[in-house]
């Protein structure tokens, strides 16, 4: 018998042992892991069976990756939902109530400066008149623009609250003009707000519905002095009112309720709140931009008002109009403090003159701004939806007023007012009272509040649950499966490092 010895290379035998050891670690992991499919691959004794399990595992892994990716992308889409709750809010703040005369100016203070202006403009030959001729009606707004651009005060032309407010009670306790704060409306001139939140005394400046043990009832009585309305400038007589939140800017020009004389009006309210999520779920904001802060400080006299999306767009429109035209919309005369883009430079912009053209420059500028996304991003980047919205749903009703027994008291108030009496007051005072007196009651109908809250539709727990469900459904992966895989990697790496250390020792020897 002849025996043959074949020479072998020691390094080759070593590599085969190393490879065998690595393979055994991986095979042991595949046989014992809870992940479906891998045990089938590891225990397959034929190539066909191994291919079958390998293809199955890869296909189901691809499907799992698709659904897991979809779940993750859904989370980063930040979906939301609105939860509506009906709650009883007690105690509840009584809302702010803003009120304006239906016309901004009274004639006895307005007519003389106006006639002097028209005389200087060579529109009339003499100022010796007690009325405004009809052909000068178009010059009234020009006069107001002229006064505003010269920064001249028009306070003396405006109706004061003391000349209009006959009586005031809140929950049967008397109130007075000291309980109101003033603000300037673009349409109605000087307006007044009861129960606004003030910066100087924010904790105690707001009254509750149950103040003095009452049910939340504000009673106001007014005399509007319609005989002193500037002719041709306004079309109706009465008051304008708005019920709003204590920290909400009174947008009475847009949302005010018109109140006609000769009636006792009742505004019953119900409170409704909406709270939105901030970024990244929505783009809503509570931050007051610099131009709005300047406007609040200039025209709202210490009230602690919050951000308003409507006013924000008005201000950015004024800014763009100023850059395009060199002046701003004269109708929004109380929004002419301009902050130029990318700066903190405040400009008191002049009002544009009224023109006979169908589309004045400032109107064209605002249309251009609102129709251009790039311009809105530049000039109106701060204008997002408000994160907290508080509305008061109003139910309006009225009765005829005043009654005969009220006449003498109203007559005494009118005669003591600083506003001049009509020329026929001595004989027609009853008729004048019926066409100028009105009462307003603002009443809390219920303390039940409809509360709409935006919440995240998917949270971290939901995402993990979705991922776990998909991985468990398709290939049976769980967190323990991941730990098994980490253990396998650790053993392979540890064995590899051990082999390297042994090789280095042998080389040194």
C-alpha cells in the first residue's frame, strides 16, 4: 500500500476555519431568530428550497419596507384632527363690547376748518355759511387726507363718549366713561370699548360674568345727535357695536352690528373657541409683528390686544403700496406706520390723494401683492392664521324705545351735552329723542362653550405601533429580533477581532 502526502498551506487552512466559524455564527442566528424566513433559509438542504425561502424573504421584506416608509411619511405629513367638546366655563370672562357713533364727526366742530380749507383751495368764495354745499361733498375726504398728512389732530371733530352715553350699568352696578378705553376706527372715527384687557392692569382689568353676583348683563343707553352729522359723508344714523374677546382687536369696520335709533337692542351671545396647533402642524402664530405693535401703541391706547391676521394683511398691503406709489390707502388712515422689509425702519407714510381713476395706484399695488405668491412671501411673511380664535355667536332682537316715562331724563341729558341742540329743539324735542335715542343690552345667554381643539392625528406611539404591526405581519420582526441581530453582529465582530489579535501574536513570535 502506497501512502501519499499532499503538502498544504497553513494560511489556507486558517482562512477556511475562520470562514467556517463566521458562517456557523450566522447560521446559528438564522436558525434561532424569531424573524420569519431566515430559519427556512438556514435549514434548507437543497438549493431549490433555499432559493424559494430567499425569494420569499426578500419579497416580503420589500413589502414591509414600503408600508413602514408609508407610515413614517404619514407621520411627517403632520395630519391633524379637530376635537369638539362642549364644556361649562365657570367663572367666565365677560367679553369686550366696542361701540361707535354711526358717523365720525359732528358738524359744529368740523364745518369751520373744512370751509377754511376749501377757501384756501379756491373752491368757495366765502366762508360765511353755516352749511356745506353739495358740490363740496367730494372735498371732505381730501380735507381729511390733508389734515392727516400734516399730522394735525382731529380729536375735536369726533364724538366724545360723554356726549353720547346716557346710562351705563353692568350687573346692576353703575359704570361710567372711565370704564371704557378708546380706539380709532378707519370708518367710524373715535370708538370706545368696555371690558378690554389693559396692559397696565392686566390681572384686574377684565370683569367676569358673575361680577357682583350677576348673570353677565351690560346695559347701555345712547343719544347719537344725528342732526350734527356731516352732510353727504354718511348715509345712516345710529350706533355700531361689536362683541369680541377681551384681547381681540375690535375689527368693528368689518364685523360691527348696526343699531338703529328708536329701539332697545339686545345682543345675546354664546362663546365659541378654536385652538390650533403651532408649527410643524400648522403655520399659525401668536407673535405680533413690529408694524402691528406700533399700530396698537398709537391708536389703541394701552389695550393689551393680540395678533390679528386681517390687520397684518392690511399693514403689508400698505407697505407694498408705499414702495410702489410713495403713499398708502387713505381709507386705512390708522394703518400708515410702515416698516420697510428686512429692516426695522419705521416710516409714517403719507396718505394718497383721492383720484377719479377707476383703479388708483394703491389699489393696483394691493391687487398685485395679493395675486403674487413671491410678493406675499416677501411682504406678508408674518401674516399667518391666529393659533387661538375666540368667537361670540350673537342673537339679535329689539323692542321699540324709548317709552314716555323715559323722555324727561333723556331730555335733561341732551340739554346738558356739549353738542349744540337742534334749532327746533324747544318744540320738537320728543321727535328728536325718538330718532336719536337707542339702548343696548349685551347678555350672556349661557356659560356652555363649544371648544374646538386641533390635535395631532399621529404621535410617536402611533408610528411605532404602525411600524411594529407591519414588520410583525410580513416577516415577524420585533425589538427582540433586532437585539438578536445585534448579538449576531457582535459575535462576528468579536470573533474577527480575536482572530486578528492571534495573528499578530504569531507574527511577533
